[in-house]
């Protein structure tokens, strides 16, 4: 009997012991050459299907403890954390915690990361800084009114709060100079205050020579101004071989160590910048002016000159030197290389905008702008760093001993350090370290006693007034700043929880001078994932610049513009192309004094429902409009919240009990969730809200598309930005009352983006999007077949080495037709056939004359219709094309021209009507307005 009881106990113990297991999937035990941006994935085997929240631990020590906790309270079974160190052995494990507090742990897995490769962004600092400066092995982050000192692991060491805006920051080999509204503050590398200067530094000419807008001066070793000379409108200064070279708005001046002018060169022109290059121990200075480049020698004798056809003020230019070459970046897209005599060597024209040119070595260079590209001297791409969204560059890129430091912002702000084979000797000789020997003493200008000081911010209201030295120190826990940047991001990182050392916050002495609170400038947030600009390459390179007409092409979604009121009434003219189309019946602009933008429309057999956003006070509020067929607004509903929200798709549902009609919208919200979630809202016909749902992980998540399943349920798809970094496609099923039935994620180790979801004929789903994890390179078309329960049946990828971006999908029985664009030169389009059972079928490619951009794909009277806009004479005009699949050709049906830019967003044709309803957006004096046009195609 005892034996039987023992066996029973063992069986019961086994059942309870193995009812829940957490298994490591990747990186696996003893994995080698693991990518430094790997995704951590695990699998939970749970007989009781407990709801778990996970903790993930990652350590360089085999003995994992609480300090190695990277993240907790996550529901997903994956984690894409911070960039890992190269050639480093790590240990990791996962713990699951159920609702009763029981903890289940995986085994600990060991893996080793690979070595660095050119183009690796191997350090990412995910913070809202305006500038970051490298201080030996530390980093100094500068924001509006504070500076933060971080160690190599990005743990905050010290924070100094200012009561006024920090406008700029500079480094010498010994000190940090922070420029504010009232002057310049000097700190050592540990952020101990050393001095305060009553001048606003504009730049560094050398280790001890500085300049402001109208003064150049030297600073002693105890940080006092020694010599100070006045000039008007200083553009730039540089110490070179014992002399000071100074550029003002119309002069180039050479001075000795006593600040006496030796030579001067006058320009009958406005100047912008200068640089220097060295050829066989000869130094030359190329100087950029409004009308030319002028090259001077060290005696300020003219060597050569290149005249421009277009003034620099009208055509953005930046000048650089590259070993023995002069480089001119013009109009953000044209890159010209010249020799020292300004003979043109080669020229390149790019499709996207670039702001900066950065040499890597004699064989390669980097362009930094809407994307970051490394290219060789033949124009071939070496590596590329980009997201689906255009970058905004934060400040000038900086090359230092760890790599290229670049601050980028798309919908999130981050600073990245890229590894490449930089010519360290080249940068060492060009760094501003040359110290100017001062031969005579002038009357010393000593900084007056400090009367302008720094005021504590509200986070330290208990700070008491103290003298400048020593400094009062308080020690709060470092706080993670909230992320308030709207729209869809792609590349995101998670900062590790600060452990040691603790942050030290310094509150500097209060000022006796009242300084007004800084006004926060409105932050314009683009909603467009990608903007691509194509220009024709000059056919015959000449020594003078070519200025091709820019053609801007934008992937569909909105750009939020600054809010300004329209000035005068707008008249509309519609110019149909030669065809059999009849005259336009109705045109209407819904003009407001603030932004209104739509992403689409929905027809219920009687009225139209538009969806998008309303823009006021720097935020977007999700909004819907109900409009009758005559263009009258029946009601409009704005969901006002604290941050940015908007709708991108919608469906209509009916309640079988009372036959009431509800519209369910999907989009994005930054008002709810951690860092932005997918946003689902049910609104009745009269505009009352039934429910609202936000769904996502800790990263920036997005709702993209929604479809009815049956009379009781619907499915949605979107992007799940995993732990603030990479994105997967998610698909979720909901009941009409908002109850979620299931959710699943799909993707690889890089970026996936969703476009559309359709019901398949076997009660499953077809999901369409793009992937950068799989395929031929760049983004490729990504198609998923999912069953009724959300399980993947198959997936496939289609594309070439260019970016292949889907625009729209049309369903025809078991077949689907995907319209996508290929970012080749010139831009091309393709229609891809997809079958539910057999996958990819036939396709045909086509291109269009001029600058066209499709924003959607639909059927009207069994015709396949593509629509969007083209750029004609510098203005966007609406376009509609018919696509003939059988004959593999396209035909333009109509062009719609307004007095301002116009994009067609949606087209529908109600049954039993001859007219089509064309909805779109126009921008008048910087304000977005909705447009309705009815026409007969």
C-alpha cells in the first residue's frame, strides 16, 4: 500500500512539476557569432494555460542576480533589448510569474556575440537629448535645460539642472563649455563647475581660442578671458600652424598670436563657411560664398574660383574637404568632388536628402540625412542604416575614437555610434586641438563676478541657496523620461535599468536675474513612413553645378503641418486629361483654421464616414466625420486626449438585437499605453463612443488595418514594436463588443510592417506587408496565410535588392493583386498576383512618365483603379489610373488640379449611382484641409 502511495505522490509531483516549462529558443545554449542586435525568444509549455508576465535577465556573469534584470512585466514571448557588446559572452534566462505570484524559471543559456562589422550601430543611447558629447569613456547628454553625465553602460552618474535653455555645448581636452541665454558655463569632465563667462561662445577655433558672433578671444588655463578682439558677423575661425584664420560675412583674415591682422581678403559677396586641405605640405582654404567657391593659400592669394549658376541662399550648399579633394553638397541631393583647382572630378545625384558628408577613409565616405549611407568613390553602397520613416538629424555628426556619433529622430529620438574603418590619423590631425601660443600680454579682460547664475528646476524645489563652490548635492533615483513623440517608429532601443553608480543631481545657485520661461517650439511630427526624392542625374558633368528639378514622391500617410489659418478663399479648378470622362459635378474643401487630415473613407449605403485626425496645439486628436452624398457634414467626433492619436482604417458592424449600426476604427494612440499603442474605438452613428481599446507591448505600436470576420467579430493587424526596437506584424481577433479572442505575432530579427488584412475563403486571413528580415535586401513584399485561430499556414517573400513597398491590395475570389512600388531609379511599380493556396503567381512591372505617386488601389465597376498624386510644376495634383491586368497596361483616367497641393486618399462608387466620390487632402498656407470631389469615370 505504501508503495502505491509513493508512486501516486511521484506521479502527482511530476504533473505539477512539468505542467509549466519555459524553454529557451534563441539565442540557444553555446550559440556562437550571435548578432549584436539579436532577439531573445522563448516558448512556454503550460498545460493550464496560465497568464504569465515575464522577466528577462541578461548578464556577462554566469551568476545571474537581480542587477541583471533587463525588463519585467512583459506579456510577449520575445524581447529585443539594447545592442549587445561585440565578442562578448553572455548568460540569460527568463522567469514567468503567474497571477498568484508563483515564479517559473527557464534554464540559463550561454552565448557569444560576433565581432563588429562596418555599419554596425553598436552603441545606441535612447534619450531625448539635443546633443551628446563623448567624454573619454563617458557621454554627456545635453537637453533643453539640463546636462546628464552617463558612463559607458549609459547609467546616469550626475545631472546638472539649469533654469534657462542650453543653446550649445563644446569640448576642449580639459573642459566642457555650455552656452546659455546669458553666457557660457565651464565644467570639468566630472561636471564640476569651474567658471562662468559673460560671452556666448559660437565655436572653437583651437584649444584655447574661441569666438562669438562678433568677438574672438583666448581663454587662460584658469578659464578667464585674456585677449578679446571685436569683429562683425564671425562665421568661423580656425587655428592652423600658429595663425588664426577668421571668416566674417565678407572677409577672410589671417592673424598672428597677438591677434594682429597680417593678411585680409575681401569678398564682394556673402560668405558661409570654409575648410582647409593639405597637398604636399601646402595648406589651401576653400571658402564658400553666395556665388562661388574661392580657394586661397596661406598668404590669402587666390588660387582658383568656381562660379555658381544659382546663389547659395537659394540652393542649399555645404562645403567639405576630403584629403586632397574639395566636396560640395548641393541642394541636399547633389554631391560634387573637385580637385584643388576646382576641376570637377565626379558628381553623384541621390534620391533622398542628405545634410552632412563624413569621410571614412580614402576609399569611402558617409552621407547623413534622411537615411545614413556609406558609399565608395564609385558610388557603390557599402552599408545603409534607415527605417521606414525619414530621419531628422540632430546636430552635426561627430567622429571620435569609438566611431561616428549621429543623433536621429523619426518618431523617436536616439543617438547612435556606427563602427567603420575610420582613418584615425586623418581625424586626429584635423581635430581642434591646436593651441595658440600668445606672445605678448594685452590688458587682461577678467570675467566679472558671477551675476548670472543657474536656477534649479522644479524637480528640486527643496534646494537651498548656496555659494558657487562647493555645490549642494541631492541624490534622487534616475527617472526615465516619458516618450511623447507621435506616429510610427521603426528602430527603437530599451535602456537598461540604472544600477550603479547612483545618479548625482546638482542644483546650481539661484540667479538674481529673472529669466523668462523658455517657450517650447511646436514639434512637427511626420506621419509619412518614407519620403523618397528622385532627381535626374546630370548627363554631362561640368565644372558648374547642375540643378535638376526635384520630384518628391511620398509613401501614403499624412504629414502634420504647422497650424496656420488660411488667408483667402480658395478656388478650385479640375483639369481632366483628354478622355471620355464627363465634367466634375461637385468640388468642396472643408476649410478650417486648423489641420484636418483623413486616411480614408467608408460608405454604408447612405452616408460616408471619414477618419483621420484633427491637429491643434501640436497634437493630433483622432477624429471621424459623417458626410452625406451632397457634401454636408452630419456630425464629427474628435477624441480629445493628452497626446497624439489618429485613425487609419474602419469597418461597419450591426447589432442584430436592435439593428443599430456602429463604426469601429483602428489607428495609433500615444495618449494610452506605455509608449504608444494600437488604438481601437467603436463609435455609434450619432457619434457616441461605445468603447475604446489600446493594445501593445512596451514599445511604439500601431494599428494599420481592420476587417469584418462575420456579424459577431472582426480582425485587426498592425505593427508591434518589440521593446522599443524592432517591429513584428501582429494579428488579433475581437468580438464586436471589444473582447479580444486571440492575438499572434509574425516576423524575423529585423523589421516587419503591416499593410492590409483580408478574409480568405477558408475562414482564415491573408495578411500583406513588407519585411526586412527576409528576402533579397531592403524591404520586400511579405505575405502571410493565417488560419481561423491565428496560426500561420504559410508565408512568402517577393522582391529585389531595392525597397519594395506595398501600396494596396485587391481581392478577387481566392486571388489577390498587390500594387507595390520599387525604389529603383527611375521609380517603378509592379502588380503581383497572390493565390491563397499556391502563393505567388504572375506579375507585371510598369513605370510612368513624370513624377507620380500612388496612394491606393481599389475596384470601380470591375475596373482596377490606382490613385494618388503627381507633381506638376512643383505642385501635387490628384491622379487616377486604370490598370488592365489582362493586357498588362495602364491608362490615365483623370487629373485633378487645385490651387494648392492635392492628394487623392480614397475613391468609392455607391451602388446605383454614376458618380464616384473622391476624397483627399490639400494643404493651403500650411494647413491641411479635407477635399471632396464627385466625378464620372
